[in-house]
C-alpha cells in the first residue's frame, strides 16, 4: 500500500508545473480538512474531560491515558498500579494479529512462489484470482466465515459426513475463529508483495545452489528467503496492521470474551455509556503503534533499496 | 528445461496454492449456494429456489433494504466521482508537475487514509464532525467517503499516467495546442483506463465500507453494510444471504471490469 506510491515515480515531466498548486488544492482541502484535521482534533480530545452522556467538557485532563495505564482503586485515591485490563486487550490484539499473520505467511508464501514460477502469460490470471476476494465486501466475507464455521455449519457437516469427527467442533466465539477471520480477511495482502519479490528473484541462483549440492530446502532457506525478505516483511505488515485494529472479525466471530482493540474503541462511542476521551486515547495508542511499525518498515525498505 | 523447472519446483507448493484458493473462495461459494435455499432455516437444504431474492425485493423488510440500497449507491456514485476528479488533478500535479517541495508531503497526505487504521479514521471523523457541530446523516457519510476514497482512485490513475510518455502532449503543443487542450484532447483520453479503474475501485470501497459509515451515519439512516450488520447481529437469516450474494456478484463484476480496463493499451 505504501511502497509503490511513496516515490510517485521517477518521471520528472513538468508539462503542468505552472498549474500544480491549483491541481493539488482540492486534495489538500478535502484530505486536510476531513482526514488530517480530524486526527489532530482526536489527539486534543484524548486530553479532555469526559462528559457523562457522551462527548467532552473542554478542560485539559490526563484522565483518559491515566485510566488506560493505571489503576487507582475504586475511589481513585489508592497508590497507582499498572492497569492490566486495557493493556491486555492490546496484548491480545497483538497476539491475535500475529497468529493471523503467521498463518497467512504459511499459506501465502507457497502460493506466491507457485504463481511466480508459472509461465509468464498466466501469472496475471493467478494474481487476479487471489485479488478478487479482497474486493468483496469485508462484512460479507466475515459473515460468510461465520456461516461456514458455526456449529451446525457446512464445515462441521462436511467433517461429520466424511467421518473425521463425531461431534461438531466449536470454533465460533473462540480465539481461533477470530484468527481464521483475520487470516481470511487479509490473506491476499500477504500473497501480492511476496509474489512481486519472487518474480524479480533470479532463479539462476537456485540453479547455482543446486549445482553446489544444496538441497532444495537449504536453497529456499539460505538463498531464496533472504533475497525476497523485503516482500515477506511487506506482506506481514499488510496483514498485521489492519488485523490489529480490526473490528468486524472479533465482533462477529469472537463473541464477548475475545475482545480486541477495535471493539474496545467502538464501545466508547456507542450510545450514552461511552467515554469519548478514553476512546480517543485508545485510538491514539493504536495509531502510534501502527505509525511506529510503518516508519521502521519504510526505513528498512529504503536501506534495502540503497543496498541493491 | 526439465532441470530448470525441477530446481524451481517445490513439492507441496502447488497443493498450498490450491488450498489458498479454496480458503479464499469456499466461504463465498457456500453463502452463494445457500442463498438459493428454499428453506427458511439456514441449516437445512430444501432445494433450489429464488424465494429469498424475491423476499429482498418485496418481503416485509424490502422498504428498509431499498432505502439502504439507494443511500449506498447514491453515496458511492457521488463520492467515487468526486474522489476520481480530485485524484486525477492531484496525479497530474504529482506526475507532470516537475520536482518541487510540496510533492512528497502531498503524496503523503493523499495516501494517509490507507495508512491510518480504519477504526481510527472512523473515530477521528466522528469526533471532528461532533466538534464543529455538524449533524450526522447522509452528508457526513458522503463527505467521509469522498475523503477516504481518494487514495483508491489515485493509485491506478498515477500508475497509468507514469506509463504515458510526455512526448504525446509535447507533440500536440508543438502543433499549437494550448496546455489545457493538450490535457483534454491527448492526456485525458490516454489516462482514461486508469481513471475508469480508479473510479470503479473507489466505488467498491465506498459501497463496502462499514466501520467509518457506522460511526458517522447518525441514527435513522442506513447503508447496505450497516443494515446487513444490524440484521446479522440478530442472527443469520436467508434474506441477508441473498443480499450478500448480490453485492458479492456486483463486486466481482466491477473488479473484473476494472482489471481488464486497466490493461487496455490505448497508446498505440
């Protein structure tokens, strides 16, 4: 998502240089006003005082962050200790997103490799097959997953009919269901960047390794993987980052016990029970985490580019 | 040849690829099949029928779905058109505007909506509209959709424009066409595949959006995804599967068109 766009191409054509500020003005206005400014206002809100019926009172307060990280007892006067409730929600999200990423990598890497070694003419078709499901409504895909996985669903029916299990597996409303849902949501994101790297990989290196009596798996581990590492990292980030803040998969597949960051945030803005500054603070924590990951990634990509 | 393919081939990778495709398509296929189920239970199969498709259009909930569909489609068309126009102008400035200081920050701003997690975008947009005293409703959804659709329209347009050499418009200007005319008569037609593909992607992204819409829609207005979500929360029902299948089919058709249009080479 960031890679190709970041450079904007190396073409320095300047036919419309004179009009460039006018041409950019609409995007600056719309995105500045409705994306950039809102994120800034959200930052301000996270430092305001909570209004009891939703919304805020314009008074500076660190209460939201304090509530996030510290526990001051029932009456708020005890010695502050670390508050694990919300940190553990974040921790669970990282864990769930991480497992979904590993699962995507295990399936996505062989797929990307297989596609990249097809005859040149048919590769575009394979890539297209992998991308189509991504463009289908995420809500519909998650609902389909729920339909497939439920106790009386087609998956259990199939497994019982072929005699693999006697009683239906309870997958829905477990951590596993959430991981499967996240994996399913973002799997195409894993395949595409890895495919792009493998397509550029020079297969004569594999031949050279084979000539030197390396086994295939050694070649994969020692030659191919290091060469396509940037693509693998890009794929992992493209799966991990959206999984981290996902709302639909944990909400529809996980049930109440498998709360993730997305649900925690959403709850703060629902009805009158919410706490807007706290929701804003939790969003800021999530945004900061994602931005740090993306910055480290961008730096690594630049270093890898400089090396090659 | 055989030695070459042997070195490349890994046992099991083909199986994993098939597994990957099965995983990607199985849930969609299953929902599609069950949407044609005659039974009112989602578990028991009672033969093929269009019963639930008819139910979507004339059943007890049809008025709700029609209103939601109208909102979804009108917002998607307007938001995608605005986003495409804005993105085309921006791409011209980025790809044909020479080198300048604002170039990198502009590109950063344009891609910002796909960097920021969707839930964060949703929260910040809600807070923003609330703080400037905007009443939530149709207009807030439209504005939010226009903003976050811009990068999706932008990326295919930029990619296309980079593939067009500037010799074409220079040739036109050598023949005394003005810059505006060279843009309208030469560059714009050449960019058309990118623009169509960008529009279609923006349209799908807007049509599909649930999280941001759910935050900024306010009470009393629904789009298809929020109506589906509300319904699914009460339990899976066969009419929802019929709607889902129709939306799914639409997405597949539009992505396929976008795919072929973007490959269409009209520079020759």
